[in-house]
C-alpha cells in the first residue's frame, strides 16, 4: 500500500529507478559519519564534486580540513571540477566566508566555481536596507545536496562544524545513481546562471548571460524544464523495488512540487485508509501505515497541519521536534534567544489543535533532548505494518517511503526559500530496515510530550509569534 501510494503521487514527475537498492541506498546516522563521508568522497571523486548548502563555515579546524580536501583533490586530479552553490546573503555576511575560497580559485581557475544565489524575494532593492542578520527572512538558497561523481547525499545539514560534530540531522546517500547526480548538476548549473560568481580576488560577477536571463520569469522557466519527466521515468514503467524522485520548491515563483507531493501523499493515505476501514474485511489497526514526521522548527503550514491532523483514519503519527534546549537559538543573545519559546508556543498550538479534532490519542509529539547537542533533522516517513498480510496467513513484504532534504515544512520553506527534497519509495527489506533504524536513532534521545501538559512561555510570545511566524 505505501509503495503504491508513492507511485501514484510520483506519476508525472521525474522518477529514477534504483535496481540494486540495497547497495545504492545508504542511511548515515551521525554528524561524524556525514563529515567523514564528505572527506572520503572528496578524496575519491574523479570527475565532479558539487556542494549545495546554505553556507560553508570558515573558522573551525573541521571546516578548514574540508577546504583543504577540496584543494588537495583539485591538485591531484586534473580532470576534477568542483562547484559550490551557496546563499549569497549568508555567505556575504561580514564577507569572511567568501574570502576563504580565493586561494583555491586563484590556483585552479575555472575548475573551481563558487556561485552565490539570491532568492527572488531577497533580491528586492529595499532588502539591502535591512540588517544583515535579518535579510534571510526574505528567502535563501536552502538546498543541501552533495554530489560526488555518481553519488548524491541528500541532507538538511550545512557545511559547518556543528553539523559535523553535535547537531543531529538526516543524511541519505544514493550510490551509483548517475541520473540523480546529473539532475542535481543540472539544477546547480541553472541556478549558477542566475547567481553571482566569485573570482580569485573575492569580487562577485553576474553570470555572462543575456540581461533577461536574470529575471524571475526566466529562472522559473529554466527550473520548470528540469522537472519535466520523460516516458521512461514514470514510476508505473519501472520494474524494480525502489525509486527516487527529486523535488523542488520555490513558492515565490509558483514552483511547489514538494508541497504538491506532500499534500497529495497525505491525502491519499487518509483516503486509502478510510476505504480499508469501511470495507467488510478485517478492520484492524495494523492495516494502517505508520507515519513519522520530523522538523526542528514546529512552524508547520496550515496545509501541512491539516494533512497530518485531519486524517480520516487512525494512522498512528509520531512528530519529532526539538526541545527548547536543543534548538540552535537556545543560547543566542538578544531577541534571538526567545526563538525557542516561539517554537514551543507553535508546538503547543499544534497539540491543542490535534486535541480539538479528537486526534490526541493518534498523534504523539516527541522532543529531542540530548546534552550538548542540537536538533536539525527534518523529513517524513511512512511504513507499512509487517503484519498486514497475517489475516490470510502470509506476511506482506515491508514497504516504506521517505522525504529527505532541506525543507523544514514551515511557511518560509514553502513560500520564500529555495528547497529540494527527494522522495524515496522502497519495497526492499534492507532499505526499509535502514529507514526504520533511522527513526529509532532519533527516538533514542526523545521525550514524549503529554497532550495535557502546557508549555509556559513569556506572556508576549504568542502575540509576537502570530504576527511574524510567516518569516521563519
């Protein structure tokens, strides 16, 4: 059931076969494993390395070692090309992040490219009058894709020391999938044509293209072309047990494939489960899929909340989010230090809404709390129950799907940021087991929130949060 639901939603999109999924899909579990994999792949890549991230840090030994790895690989492999796609506003904050690339650019020239993208709403003239730290609320380049020859790591993690040490995220590596690597290379090349590029002196230059190419309409057209499927990429034409579909979200230009797929798949889970419960066959809860959702920032859009809460069936749902202490802003100074309280308030409104609709017993909210760690994992999982076929004496093969990538499922993610996720659907027992282990790994450090417990926040937080929540 779960696999067929993913197939039906992916119809019309660019789906990519995974004929040997057990060896092609690898779920990484920790920041250290993510970092070590980045270094190992940097050293072994022979043709291309593409690093798409919000920013690349410049201060810590871990960040410096990553830069040294880029430099060493370019020096030893003459045919290797390296591209970085970063957010312009975040990378230009204080101008420190971009200066670190100048020595590599000076030595390796066109084989090392740094592209700084500005989201459409952040390119408006008045944004330059806004303090640097606040400009990001108008939209950022938020895609986190890491390509090494024909391997792709999809994640929500940025390239800075905390994401390499003690900030929990998700990381799924697709091995030997050239079609997916090509797709993300094409995406970065399209965005490069609408970005500023760095030279060896640290100066920024617009891409050498016609004046109209920088318009939002041209960008939208270029991105739409990437999303067009061919007949052979339809999931219904695939004879394999797993496939992956890259998605794109840039709501300010009307590109909402990620949102469409999320809305559709949750609606179809509800509809299909409702038809099962209405049948005259065994009406057992085990026939419903299990759903888990994770986000570090509980500012879900109303549509996302509706999809999770307004289910017409008792599909068990687990929502994993950050405790206030595991929020990245917990130790921030000034007004930023109150951001965890704002998310705690929004978490409470989600729980209250679930209770109003009689869903409190079906929905379990879990808070990630781990000493000296922060939480940044985001994604959606659905699993078929392994007992689905027991009524007729056989156990149905396990099925699962997951969305993995950059989106936080919040208002800003859907409306202003540039986001990308991959939908991975599988009937391969090894891959299903790896995804189940991934969820359990997050649950290890979670505490359940009682639906009756009330979160206490400063009296002014609800008022302020309701008025600015569309910006975070």
